[in-house]
């Protein structure tokens, strides 16, 4: 079953935002692990649908897939996307929000707060979301690329570096990912940055505390490592445990949102996000993924993402505030993340872009 959650349980105003959770049991599923692939067909028997007709339909689909080229996106991802006709200004509004958020952190009301900004882009022409996904697959091989769309509705797509929860045969893994720098000399400073190390350790502590509360025994390396995702590098600590009898979605609900996308203490941080951010987060920074009938689960955090509808593309990115954060640095981090996402989608600047 495919799952896409909203960041908040309910929108501020009725009729806005997205549903708290969307669950889809697709008719066709194609999955791969290593060199093994599985093709699954979900249909109800009866009314002329027999086991024999299902087997024939499954066989015919497998034959069609086998005739496809080895790389269906070959030749597509090389072409640049449509130029950006115009983009919204966000720096001034975000600066004032970050200043207010930093007051809460420096005043001791919050240990951490992650404030996001949303940039509106108008493209010079409509663009196929599958084309954007193909470009993300080429540009972000180390991240989880995703596309979620119902019919002709808005398409949520992105390349998330952050794993909320993975379960394979009773083995659990969650990732602490906080602390960001561009590739280059600044990346080497991440492991020596007091601010970034403190921000990262808050996430590690919060995840391990949730696992302890669920009577699990988390394991983690002593020091974070550097993880590269596209043009960005992050401090990364993998956390593992034996799942035991805990239900995967119960554990996911306890983990979301981690301090990497919300803050600490969680309840106060969520209230601050509601009051400071001038938009609904929707699916941004919420879990997205799947769960199967055996309990194996893959849920990623929908960051480095955007929403596309027609010519309109919304990009969302955030930065974490802790004591010692500087407003200008957080603005540069968000600007870097927004710019990297545009580069990954291969969206050149048009003549009308401010």
C-alpha cells in the first residue's frame, strides 16, 4: 500500500491543505531489490474475472515490460526543462520569520526550530511531471526519488535524502540527518562545526528516545558521518534496532516529525510553525512511502520537494535554528537548497525572471 501523509494532522482552515493521510492500493506494482524484480496485479475475482484471466493479464504485462528499452528515460533527462518565467520574492518575508523564530530559541522557549519557506515559480510552458522525475533520477542517484499524483491534480515530486523509517524482516532503520553544506571546502567543516554538531545531536537524541519509549534497543555509531546527496552534504547518523512486536505505522507516528523538520520540544515547535509560517505545509516534510502485507515498510521524509500543477511550481525548503544560529546564514542555506532543487530539475532562468 502506498502512503502519503500531511505534515499536520489537520489544516488550519477547513478546505485548505491536504488530507491527513492518503492510502492507495495500486492495481499494478513493479518493485525491485538488487537483481530481483516483482510484478504484482491487484484485482477482485468474480464477474468474469477468473484466476486464469488474471494470470494471462499478468503474463501479457510482463511481456510488454520486457520489450521496453533498458533505460526508458534515455534521451529525456538530457533536455533542459522549461525556463522560469517568473519567481516570487521570499527573502524579506523569511528574514522576519527567522528573526522571530530565533528569539524563541535564544530566549530558551525552544531548543530548536525548523522554519520553511515556499517559493512560487511560473514556468514558460507546461511540463510533464514524469520528465521532472526522470531528471531527478539522473541528478540525485543517492536520494529517494518520488512522484505522487492523483489524476490531473497537483504532482508532488522530490528527491529526499532523509529516511524516517525502513523495516526489512524485522530490522528497523531510521536516519538522523541535520547539518547542511554545499560540496567543497565548507563540507569538510561540517564535522567541526559546533552549531551543526549540536543541531545534529538533537535529532539523534530525539529518535533514540522514541525508540527507547517503544521498548526497543537502538544502536548508533558514536560520531556522525558525511552523506552526499546531489550538490549538498549532510551530517548523517544511521540508527538501527530490532523491531519486535511494535507496529510500523505506530512507530512512524511516534517518530514524525523529527527535530530535523520541526524542532524541540515538539509540541511547542509545532505551535510555533503554525503561527510563524504563512502557508500550509501540506505534504512537505511529512512521511511518504509504502507498507506491504508482511510489515516491511519504507517511509521517507518529503523534503527537497515541490508541487507542480500546469505551469505553476512551488518549491519548499527549510533551515534549523538553534542557539548560536545567524539569520544571514540560515537565509543562505535555504537559498542554496532552493537553488539546488532548481538545478536538479534543470530549470534555466528565463528572460522574465526577476
